[in-house]
């Protein structure tokens, strides 16, 4: 890694440290772990795994920074910090994108999109801060004047994923900081340098010590560290972005310690193709939505439901779209590709039919991390692929008879993150969208779509709470009621109104 980038402080970094109070902790060789590029098939650098003592030291730092001034910092100071960070992202865009490609094996265009979209989130969040306000509610006593005040909840532990490594992490960190919270970032062990580049940008922008701390853990250390931090009273809220399986574990821990949590989990996104849709365009959108970033997007199109009247014609379009794809890129690691492969193998053994691809690697792939884009049909409930996220470049075909049948089949999932409806009739599309049990519905577009000024969130098993702009800020605020009592009253408990 030495000398491969131009970011001050990271230019010669071969080991990602634990970062507390704007400084790295001393490296302990026994706790180093390798960060491997699946695409290159080699170790790109190492990172230090935090232990429980270091994690709690990070919590103490976050708490001191919050109680010591950030919770009361003027809004323009918070706004201007985010705007400076956005400028630094643009200056460091090439290097930040390269870190993401090296660590997660994502396509170059996806890494560049992450940087660009992260900048948009930073600036949108900065612009929304001045909209935080309380209220003067009506009261039922003559001698009382009441106000409500929005206050930051306190230090937030943010557990972020490796997919969408820059944008999802930046989004979470910036919104908590914008409200007056401090952040303890638990970086992904698969891309700690990408996440450290975010911390570096905040540091360069003038973030005070303790505002943003970073730890990362080996898999063997993660459970003990996560449990200790969620149990710690200095951490006031948790945000988790990741799989439903891990989210269930983290959510149970938060319930155990009565800790509020914001969660964005996985999806099994359906795209409904109605009989009046532009079939060629819909097929292109479904194919792209299924294979974007090797299918490693929680908003991926994992199911395509087609109205019976146009099923055969549409399948022809979609089959051609998949056949024209030579590759969907690379999985983040061999284990991730193997998981998706085994789900396809399970489907084949239980009777699924493959129109394109199958449990196969791309021809010539020596890494065993690149699966063929795959289109399958005849899936059944006993198959793992029926309602589990594949996180691979595949989608399953289904047929429906009328709108009600399509809605029922689309909603027949434990997930509820994102869906799409393809139709030439906007009124029809809106009616279907309103009936779908998903946090967001795209009409005539990919299921994988996000705009920084619009709320996104999941329902059912895809989490709860909202991200983006003012909706995201509200997740890190608590509302306090302050009552001013006049001298003539006795508290209202002993006199009639």
C-alpha cells in the first residue's frame, strides 16, 4: 500500500488502526488481520482488531466529546463541518474510490457513484440542519406555557456494511453528527481503509477529538465488542445497516439493554411487470437491478413478477438482457460468492429451471468470486432462494393473473424494503404502489434507487426508521417538553378546570 495514494495520513498506510480521539492507537501485531481483495486474489493491507477495552475507551471518548461541547454546538458549526467534509471528498475522490475497489472488488463506476452520492448526502444533510425545530403546543391549563425542544440523543454506535461502503457509512455518520451527536464507528472488517478514509476526511475538516472514533474487529472478536458497547450506558443509540440475520442478533441485544436502534436490513425486492408496460425497458431495468454490484445491494431485484398475458414476450426480452451480460463483476469475497452459488445449487436440486446461467462461475474466473448472471424460474417455498436474500447476480421469475394477484405475491415475503412497478398507466401504478408492503416503490425504474432528499426505510423484516435528509435527522433527536408554570396555579392536581 505504501505510496499508492495522495491522501495525507493515508499515503503510507499499510495497517488500518483503531482510531480514538483523532489519533491511532499503537499497533499490536497479535491482533492484526488481513484485508483481502477477492478480485485480485491477494492481501491488500492489514487492520488492527479492537478488543473490549479499546472499544470502551472509544465509547468514553465519544461521550466526553458529546457532553463536553458537541451537543450544544451551534448549528452553523455543524453545518459548515459537513460542507468542508464534502469538499474534501471531492478532492480525494480518486483515492477514496480506489480504496473501495481494492477492498470490496466493486466496479469502478460503482465506487465513483459512492463518492458522488456521499457528497450529495453530506450537502443535503447540512442544508437540513436549520430545519430542526421544536414547537409551542396548545395547553389545557391557563397558568402554563409549554414548549418542546429537539435535543441530540447522545453518542451513537454506527455499525456499517461493506456494500455501498462509502455512501451508507457517510450517510449514517453525517446525520448523527449533524444533530449534535457523536459517533463511534464500527467499521466493516472487509473494508476498514475505505471507512477510515471517511474518518480521515472528518479529521481534516476540523472535527474535534472524539467526535468520530473508529474501531474494527475480526469475526472472532466482534461479538464480545458489540455486546460490551451496546451494554455501555455511554452509548445512547445504535444504528445497524446489514443483513436480517445479524440485525436480529443486534436488535435482541439492544432490547436486552433497552437501547434504541435504527435498522436498515435486507430485501427480496420484487419488480411487477404489468400487461401495459414497456416490456423492453422493463426487462432492461430488471436485469440491471438484479445484477448491479454482483447482486450485493439490499435494494436488488431478486424477484420479477410478470402478468400472464405478456409473460412469454417479456421472458424473451429478459432472457436476452441476461444473455448479453458477460459478467456482473465480483463478490466481495469467495465466501459470499459461495453462499449465492449454494443457494442456486439448492434450487436446481429441488427442481428450479435455469433460463440463463445457473450455479456457475464466469468462464475463466480463477478467483471463484464471480458468478454468472442467472435467470431462473419454477422456484418453490422449500427452496432457500424462495424468500432469502441471495446477494448474488440472479433473479427468479413468477407469473400473476391480475393486479390483486400480483400484489399478493409481491407482498408474500418476510422483507419489505424496495419494490418496482412497470406500467404505462400512472394511476394504476400508484394504486399498486400503495398496496405494496414496501418502504419505497419505484414506478418504471430499478428497485435499486435512492434520492438524497427523499426518505427511505424498510417495513416488516427489512428494519425500521427512515434515512435521508430531515427524516434521518429526526432519528437522532429526542423531544423534550418544558412547562412554564405561572404563580397563580397549584400544579393542576387539586383544582378543577
